[in-house]
C-alpha cells in the first residue's frame, strides 16, 4: 500500500468501478479487512509476546469484545449511510484533511514525519 492511501477507500472505489452498488462495495471492503486485521494483530502479539503476562489475558478479552461490538455498530451505521448517500462527504473530508496535513507540515507547525 502507498502511505496515506485508504485501504477501504481503494477497495470501495475498485468495487464501484467493477459495477458493485455502494452498499455491496462497502460490505466487500469491510469483509476484506477482517483477515488483514487478524493477521496484523496476530503478528503484533507474536512480536511482543515477552511483554505480556497471564494477568493481561482478561484485559485483552474485554478489549477485544468491546472493539468488536463498537466496530459492528460503526460498520452497520456506515453501511446504512452509504446505501442512502454517495461518497461525496468522504471525498471532501479526505481533500480537506490532506490540505490541513500539507499546510501544517509545510508551515512547520507539526512534524508529521514522526507519525510515519
């Protein structure tokens, strides 16, 4: 992936170009995210296993359940939104946010290089 590129945005646009409805493209994008997120989480846990002890397991379970429930709510809300609206609001958001990032980076107000 290209840094700064939205994975979900790229897969949704790809789905739309292939003739999927807005709702189907968004659902497809979120389904593609599942193995990616599981793999990234498994890799991070494997890489940092020495930092955890047995007392951390309940915290991971509660955090995982809370994240799963909130993600379901967010995805369901977004799917409902895109089935009734187009992606214009997201396009403008990306353009404005990109402009803010560029302006703060070039003005020196924020060193965005440390976030990369």
